[in-house]
C-alpha cells in the first residue's frame, strides 16, 4: 500500500511522527509512505487553499516534502507533483495535537486535508488526539493514538460504503484523552456540538500601546449530547465518524416552502 501523510501542526510536529509509524504499519513491508506537510503550523485553516499565490515546495529527503501552504494545499501538491507518477492508495492526516470533534471539526486543517483527498477521489482518514488531565502530562500524550491508531484505520478500511453520491466519504477519528491502556474501545459516533462552547477573542495591549486580539478556544471538556463524538471521547472511547463535504441541510429540505418558480 502507498500512503500519503500530512497534518496541520507542521512537518516537525510530534504527532506527524506518530502518524508516520501508523502509516508504515498499515503500508506493510512492500508499501511506502510519502510525507507532504506544511512547513509551519496551519492549525485552524480548515479547507483553505493557496488559490491566489504560488506555493513553495521543498524536498527534505526521499518521499518527504514541506509545503508553504495549508494541509489541503499539501494534498493537492502531492497528488499533482511529487506523487503524480505514484499516486496513493490512502491519505492520512494528523495525528493532530488536540481534538477535532464537535464544532472543532469545522475549523480543522487536519479535516481540511481529508476533505481535499475525498474530493480528489481518494480514501482519507483524519486522526486527532484529545488532550485532557489524564494524558496531558504523559511522556507521550499521543499514547492512545500510538497504541490504537493502526487497528482503528484497519477497521475503517474494511468497511463497505456506498460511494454513488457526488461527495465521497472521509473519516474523522478522535482518540480519547486517556493513557493508551485505559482506552475502553471504539465507537461509531456522529459529530456533536458542545453546548455554549465557541471560539472568542481576548484583547491584549502591547508595550507600545497597540491593541491586539487573540483567538480563544472554548472548554474542551464540555461534553455534547450522549453518544456523539466528543462525549464518547470523554468517556474513554475512540470515536469514528464518517463524513462528507456536502453542507446541505438535508433534514430541512422537506420542511421548507417551495422556492421553485
């Protein structure tokens, strides 16, 4: 198996090393792993692309490249330049430092890479490690992802999904904020919404008197409805969520007045 890996934390992020090990285990002795990742951290860029400026690509070693752009740019550049003659069987994105469950999913560059891979017609899995009091101070906070990542990916790849729709499925995986030995199992879970949790801004004044705003995240330990992704994570389970890039509110279509003229 040939696997492309990327992330949004940058090419030197520890989570990318975790993902590389997972990818090598999945690829097997006869497979290979390509890394095309952002040169610098790109957290929170979602599915943005460098549409209005050129993208610098730098080769760091065999099958290893850094992109001056977003995670989605990394997927695009990989498919149409360094990997154009050796296209991947699978795209993996992560392992993100922090969860990409509930509302975080919409902001995530990790998810953005998986979206782009799915739009290009490739199987894609985004993987993220929830942080919390039980794993934040471990020697390796990614312990749950290290111990369970390859098995979760194998189980996903074994699934049969209906791909007749225009937008293909990609998968969002979040590992719980616990040591690897304390992971209770894997649960299929829909995306949740942490009640009252939103990004916000905090004002600060620099020594020169200029005013700046910092973006602040909400409380990541606030659980959404039972059975949804962040809720099962906080209960010690790996969450697996199938997703599509289709943003249509299908549930609302039937209840709206007829707009056709």
